[in-house]
C-alpha cells in the first residue's frame, strides 16, 4: 500500500463543456445539453464530446456516437464544440489552482493533478480542496469534484467517487479499504473488454484483483497487468509533473465499447488533438513530434509518430498530422483506446508557420 507524506489532489470539472454552455446561457440550466457533432436528426456522424447530467439520465455519455445520443434523447439541446470558449474557461480554473501550489500537472482542458504535500496532513489538504472548490464555484460559477489521496491514480478514482461537486479524501491507511469494494473497471486502464476477461476469471472488484497473483493477472491482461495489479494494491509511484518537468503532453480516451467506426475514431482523434494543442497554447509551448496511440482488444498497443519539419503550436497542423497517423489503424479491427501525444517541446514564439509549410 502507498504510504508516506505525499498528498495529491485530482481536480476534475463536472460536465465541463456543457456546464460552460449553461454558464453562457442560463436558460439551459436543468436541461439535457449535449455538446458534440451535429446529430442531423439522427443521421449525423461523429461523437458526443460532453453532456450535462440531465442528458446522462437518458443514457447519453461522452464518446457515444451522436446518432445514438439522438435516439436516446431526441429532445436534447445539441450544441457544437466551441473549443476557444472552453479554453478561456479552463484558463480561469488553472489560474485558481496555481494560487495554491506551483506543482500542477494539467492533463486535459478540464482536469489537473496538484501535489500539495506541503499542506502537511490530509486534514489540511482536505481543507485546501474545499477552498479550491469554493473558489472555483464563486469565481467561475462552475463546479468541480476533487479527490485527495497519496497517489495520482487513487486521487483520480476518488474525484469520480462522489460526482458531481464531490470531495473524497483517501488517507494512506484507507487506500485498501477504499479500493477493495469498487468495481474493477474503476482502475485506470481497465475497459469493458478487459473488465469482462477479469469477470470471467472471477475478478469483480478491485479487492479481488489485489488478492490475485500478479502472474495470473499478466496471463489475462498481458504486460499492462503489472501496472494494473500494482494500482489495485494501492501502489502508485507516479509523480505530479509540474511545468518545469513537462516533457510531453498527452490525452487519451477509452471507449465504452470497442469501435472500428471511422467517423467515431476520426471525431474522437480530432477532439484529443485539439485538447493537447490547446494545452500547448496555454503553456506557451510548441511541439515537433506528434504521436497517435491505439490499443486493440487484449491490450495490444501500437503507436505511430511523425516529426514535423519545424516546431508548431498550430492546432490545424497537429490535427492533420494526427489524422494521417491514424489512417493505417483504420483497418476494421475494433479499437478500445485512442490517444495523442505531443513531444519534443520548446518554449513558444509569436510566429506561426503556415500549415502548407508542414503538411504540403
């Protein structure tokens, strides 16, 4: 079990895109708001980016084909993704977080890890988390959920534990008891397919997984089974990577159901690429290398990378580079996880080279 003085917060905005839209138009409050592709009366292609909790009551969720969302919730309010608008709201959030610690790892437009070990105790860290939640609500009108734990993975699980507007504190001696009864799918990296493989082996909860021999887990999940088994036992050594330690920026998503649909995959990839490009802009960085990550059933994971001729932060360049890298993976084999990573980073400059210079 993880012990020691490290204290990590995971701050996750609640239904972020939809909540920002409600802030922009209060008349949307309490209604099923769905942000994503145009449903075109049920014939649209693309995916749901985010939806309000009212829409989730109808079974709608992020990553779902927009046509399916329309079938479930035809009376929903469908809005296009306004990434620049959401990015401004994200900047507001990150500025609030930066008041409380210099060790912040922003992992997407709406979530971040904070190392608050200097707080000295989990009680003090819990008070800090409550203060952050209060400041976010008062200054932005938005709500967030926060997990407090000795490591990143448990903090992330904890932030999701009482959503929306939740605060969950897991002290070092509570990690095993907190994790044990949770469905095994709560462990980061375990999706529906791998969860089903574990279920067939009689592994239903995180506690079940922690009790199994690591070699058995490896036999079921392959090499990722080592990490998954460690996380189930509360062993999480990942450090919060502050800005000074940032060597790459990545974002990935695991689909609720494996998909080979090119429109879903392309739409999701575009969202991921735009997210990492926006992080570049916020951090005043540029990248030279774009990588696309694909994971198939059975945890077979493949990556393809492209090194650009020049550094860039242009979202169009990044999106098109990622799209080209995805094409060989659109071979009809269902994909369970998709990710985009930017690396070879440098401090940003004002001049942006045109897309033609990169991709012609």
